[in-house]
C-alpha cells in the first residue's frame, strides 16, 4: 500500500540544512497496524505528515496504492488523502463551534455525501462508538478521552483505507489511552490500516509492527 | 454545508461576545450614520423636484458685475416687461410666471390680525409653471383683482374649521381680499414658501388708483425695462435643448436690455436654486452645495473607518479560527470553499448589522431632524431607492470587510496551521492590521482638526462683528397703530420702564436688505455712465446710536438740521468705493433723480446681508414714515418681565395682537446651514473617534488574549505590571503618533483650501493641530490602557498551567 524510497526531509536554516528524515525506506501493506517510535525530535511526526501528504519530502519517492505521490500536484494529492486517509491528532482538533454530531458530519459535507446518506452514516458511527448520548454536546463539554473518541470517529466516518494517528493518547490518562488503543485494534481487525506515532511502549504493544526512528534515521524495523 | 457554515459563524459570534459586540456595534453605528447622511443628502437634492417637469423650469436672474475686482453679485429680480416679451418671442417656452414677493404682511379677519403671512402677487400662469395642487378653486380665480388663494395651513390658522371660500380678509389697512381658492400645503423641500397668493390684477388695479408706496419702482411706467421687479420663472418645452435656448436668450436679451451695461441676465435651472442660489432677493435662505459635498465626504469617511474597523477586527479574530481552517482543510475543504465560507459569513454579518443600523436610524432620525432643523423621512420598505442603497451598502461592506480575512486565512497550508506556531502565521496580518489602524487614526485625527477649524471659522462668522449691535434687542414689527399718537404713546410708556434702555425704528432691520436702486443720481455723473446698484433704507434719528454703527465722517441725522428730514443721506464705505469718491460729505446724491439730496456722513460698512457676500453700497435716509421695524433695547436681567410689560403696553395702544422676536435668534436663523454643518461635523467626529477607539479596544483585547502566554512568562521572570502595561499600550499609541504626522499636512492643506472660499476667515493656528493630536492620543491611551492593565494583572500561574 505504501512504499517509501530514500525519503529525506530537511529544512533550510541559514546555509546549513537541518535533516529531519534521512533516506527512509519503508513498505507498509494493507491491513497492517504499525507503530512509529522514537524519542522527541526523531522525525515521527514528519514521517506521518509525509505519508499523510500534508508535507512533501525533500528527496525520494513515495508510492501510495497505484499513485506516485512525489509526482502529483497539490490538488491531486489533497484529492487523494481526502479519499483514502483519516487523521487523528494528539490534541484532537475538533471544531469547537460544532457539536459532536456536526463534527462527524463535516468530512461528509466536504465529500458531498447526500443528506439522507450522511445522516445514516453519522448515526451508525455514533452508535458504533457508543456516543449517541453525546451527539449534541460541544467538544468543550467532553473529557479528553471522549474528545479523542470523536476525533477517531470523525477520522473513520468517511471509510478511509488508512488512519494516521500522531500521539493519539498523548493528552489522555492511561485508562482513556487503553480504551483508544483497544478501539484501534478493533478497527484494524475490521481491515483498516493504522499507523500511529507514539512514545509509549504500552501503546506500541497493541501494534503488530514497530518502527524505531532516531535522529531521522530508521534504526529498527521489527 | 451552508447550514454548517452558518452554525459555526453564529456560535463563534456568541462565544466571543464582547468582541462580536464591538465589531457589530461599530459597524452598525458607522452604517447608521452613513445612512442618515445619505437620507439628508437626498433631501437636499430633492428640492423642488415635486413640481411636474421640474427639470424644465428655469428662472431669470440678474448678474451684477459692477465691481470688477470682486465676484459678481446675483440678484433674484428681473425687468418688469421681461415675462411678457419672453412669452411672445420664444416659442420654446410653454409658460412664464412672473410674481412679486411682498414678504410678511398683515392680514385681518374679524377680530384676528396675523402678521406672519407671506404674500406673493401672482398671475394665473403661476400654476402653468409650478405644481401646487388646488384643494378648492382653480387658477382662473386669480384673473380678477382682489382675489386670493391660500394654503391649507393658512386657512386653518385664520378660519379654523370654517370654509374660507368666499370670505373676505383685509390686507394691511389697504383693501379687502376675497378668498377664492385653497392650495395643498407647500412641501418642505420647496425653495419658495408663501401663505397668500394675491392676484396680480389686484396690484395693477390698486396702483392704478393710488400711485404711492411700494418704493420707487412703482413710480415709473409699466413697459420700462429699467424697472427691476419681481421674479421671472419659465418652463421650457420638453423637446427644447436648454443650451441652445440659453445662447438664443443671451443674444436676445442683449438686444432688449441696454439700460445698464454691467448688468447681465442669466438663466438658472430651478433645481439648482436650493444649493446654488446665492445672492440678493432670494425667496428663502438657501443651502450650499459645498456643505452637501462636505457632508457626503464625512459620510464616506465614517463608512471607511467602520469598514476598516470591521476588517481589522475580523482579520484579527480570524487568526483564532486558524485551527478550524486547518481541520477543514484536512477534512477536504478547498481554498475556494473556505473563501466562500468567510466571505459569506462577513456578508451575512453585515446584512444582520444593517438591520441593526436601520433600527438605529429609526431611533436616531428624530434627534437628527431636531439638530438640523428639517424633517427627514426614512422608510426603506416603501422606498425602492432607499432599499437598494441599503442592500447595496451591506453587500459592498460585507465584501470589503470579508475579502482580506478570507484570502489571508485560506492561504495557509493545513500543516502549518496544525503544527502550532509556524513562521508567518501570526506575522503576516499584523502589517495589514497596523496599516488599517494607521489610516483609521489618520481619518479620526484629520476629522478632529477639521472640526476644530470649521467650528472656529463658523463661530467666527456667526460671532463676527456684523457692524451693528445684536445683543439684548427685542424686535417688534410696529404695525397696526390707528394713529401716530398711539405709536408715540406706546414708545413713551415703554421708555418709562427701567428695563427698557432705548427704542429705535427703521424701514428694515439691519440684517435685512431694504429697497434696491438701479438708477441712483450723484454729483458729477455722466448721463451715459452706468450707475452702481444701491440698497437703501429709512431710519429714525437714533438708529446709528442704537445699533452702534460707527460714523466715519461727517455727522449723524440731527433735529438741529430740519433739512435732514427731507434730503440728507448717509452712505456706507462700499458706496464711496462704488462711486469712486474719496470723501462724500457735502456732495450731492440721490437714490433716484427725484430724490436728490446731500450726503451728510459716511458710516462703516455693516453686514445687512449674510457674511458670505461682501457688503453692497448702501444709502440711508431719515424718515418718520414707514418705519415699521421697531427695535427695543432691554436689560438682559428680568427679560420675561420686561417682555410682559411690552406686551401689556402694546395691548393698550394697538388694535392688533402683539408680535415680537429676539433679534439674535433671527440672526442665528440666517446662519442655520452653517449651524447645521457645525452640528453634523461635531457629531460625526465624535462618532469617528468612538469608532476608532472601538477598533483600538478590539485590537488591544485581542492582542492581550494572544499574548497571555508571553505576559505570563514575562511575569514569571519579573516584569512589573507597569512595564507590561506600557509595553502593551505602546504598540498602539505608536500608530496614533504616526497618524498625526500623516493627518496634519493633509488637514492643513484641506482646511486652507476650504477657508479660501470665505471672504472673512480665520488664520489656521498650530495649536489646533497639536491639541487634536493630543486628544486623539489621550483617548487612545485610555482605551488601550484599561485592557493592558487588566491583562498585566492576570496571574501567570493560571495562564501557564493552561498551556
């Protein structure tokens, strides 16, 4: 599903380039549950952003399904990730002014899903995540765990093939974190490919495969 | 999707209540003021439009170019035979109306006597030119002598609920008039106002019988082009081109009127009169196009300030919606969609604001009307013009205010926004915002300066020494005494009262134009020479002393010289200049050849017309007749007592009701459009300042919010409240200071240009500029300081814990 070849990312700072990722080679198949680990500054988020097409690699090739992402234009790329990828963030990034229901509905609106279908999709998802009772609440009225639940629900509502989760439990206490991880496992069993970046060994234990990054180098690929 | 946008917009508004309030209130006030001024401008432009074919109606006025070095003088009079001749010679003309303005006249009915009746002498053709609809009767009733048509208001005033048709009233003490028709009331936006229309036949018949009075114009025969009398208005046929007609008329009149070389007759469209009619013998005090332009510019500036405010605050706030934009982008929003969302939001908000401002106008218009002294209507639902202006305004404002935030906020990459605080996200708009703050303050400061200058100039004009005393004078039109001994006993009794200092009488009050003389006679004149246009009046012995008019040369009228009562003249300085005389005392002079006399003294110029125009030549005669204008000088204390005494004394001596006005009030009335301008300027400036402050306040609170973390950190490291407040305030006061630098030269240039249009003007003084700048700065500091101190006082622990 994903093939990274010699992916390098650097930022120009003065006359020197600061390398964040160095010649990463990585293959991920459909249905995998991959965990990217490493200390702060190792390049975990950057790797996820590149896979998620929010960021460009400075060098190297990126193939996603049948597409050569490194050759695509911005517009086509955004079309691509809109279609196939769902994002989960450490700080949830729900729209504060929208209720749970409306937050879930928003990606469908951008996908121009018809009203009746939209309604049933949102209701199904609320049901599946057992948050029907919270559908009219605003994010600020929810606990962190609940917000992340909504964040994940929003990520999968449009039925993506791939979920990218950057420190999804970073702001949660361990009990909440555990629930989120169990949810990811279940989703993975249903066939969704998941890539998560995390510090936590415990989170990593849920995934089937662990990748270690250090100073931009891929040091271990278990 | 629109529902989604709508919800987010609304909830955002509610969440940032104070911010939204500032934003919307500022715009609503700006729009409301702008709307009000638009309504006012429209009113000023609507003058005389109610006449059918208003655009085809013109009048003939006289242009007097006697003074080569000053502007020409315009007079709303024309030769007597002109109307008849025009009708005969120009097939282009469909109707001509010649009429005479008799001014306020005494009308008696049964035991009622009313002074304030404006009387015009008209022909039936008056109604072929003007559209004043009849409620009863028709124009033909004015074909007969001693017939009159009155307005509904006048009918109500004189006859109450009785039917006036067929009833007789007494005109002065002269003759009876039969009321033969009733007109609907004259619209407020008419440049002519009258209560009585008396048939011209009346005048002809009466003059024929009694060749007296009416001034010297009546002494010469009808058919003489030298007689300047009455107003001449005419209506052109629809298919006639005015410019071609004007040329034709010019060469025609040059052949007809050869009497006085420096006098020209020109045509003026009726719809121009209200805003451009400036000169002698106008029917009403007209307004001034300059003022309308002035006020329009003010409206525009206010709108600009409030739009800038709105843009500024929206842009500032839009950064706090970065996260939403980022999320939306990741969820698949395209740039265009975001632009549409933010623009739509802005337009929606301005439409909502528009409703508010309409409500504000409805609430504020009565006060505005009071201030300006007119009756404006605001009814957008019934008026397509107002409606479309409103909606257009909202759309334009919404677009202008929304376009920058929309473009700016949608231009960021999702990743930049989501990853927190990347380069550029917060920097970019501050340049733009500061630019807006700067220009707002430039406008506000500029307006303060302009207001100060306009205020000074208009106060100067209003309070300028007019050359005669205006204070503590009660004016009593002294008509209605049966015998002259009644009048003298009235005067005597008044002078016995300790509160009454002096009394004088004259033909006209010093602020009025008396008669006009086109054929003066003077020593050494050449019969073929043109004679300058003179204004003349008649006064009592003590007139000069009473009004404190300075005598420059010679002597005043005196009882020691019996001949004074026959043929003595006082001339003003302008008269000497017009005649080219170095000294005048002892020279022979007459306002017409029959009225020859000697000049006994020269008086200082005083302004008998408004200060817009320079003083015209004036000849003053002594008289004991026709001195209808009585002036009573009183002690300012106990005025109401004194007034009561005068009223009671009047009742004993006169047969008509007492009527008076305060001299100063009447003079203020003459400067009403200046007064209006002053009022509008002052209020607009206050509002502009208020808006600019709102903008600063909004920005300051926004910055404080954005910088809470920085403030927390600084406090942890030992910053004091004072240093923090200063740091936060400086950011904005800096722009106010800079705005001064820009505003001063602009205001200086603009005001200099404006002052040049006045013949009597103030000097621009530097302290106005400094003071205006200081005021703006002080207000800005006060506005920002409150917010700055508040945020400097926050507990750093609370702020940083949140992070």
